[in-house]
C-alpha cells in the first residue's frame, strides 16, 4: 500500500467531490478515508488514498489533479503520506 494525502480547498460549488472521485476512479486510485467540510462557503476536503495500483505515474497524478483543481476553481494537492507527515510535525 502506498498511502498519499489529497487536499482540496476552494469556494464551494456543486460537483467538486464527484469530479475528484471520478478522476481517482479513472486513475485506479483507491480512496481509504475522506473528510470534507464547508465553512462560510469555503470547501475543504482531505482524502487518504492508496496510489499503489494507479495506472499513472505519481508525478502525473500530481499534475493532473492540480490541473483539475484549476479547472473547477479549487487548489488540489497530492503528497506522499511521509512528506505530508513531515510537513505537519510539531
């Protein structure tokens, strides 16, 4: 298993979850856990995913998710779990 973290932040709108999940399904990325909230019109989602069986290279997933975010008015970031953990250590 290759756990990675996806974060999605932006103004709330219809279809954000659907578009991200459709992309992940098309890329053979398994969603392990998902949490989302909307605060005062701002959408925030965090996903833990398994990229082990992905049909695209990790760098391609990173770039395509970023482009997807741009196309729907959000910021989407994909990071390896270890990098995410190191960035958020206290």
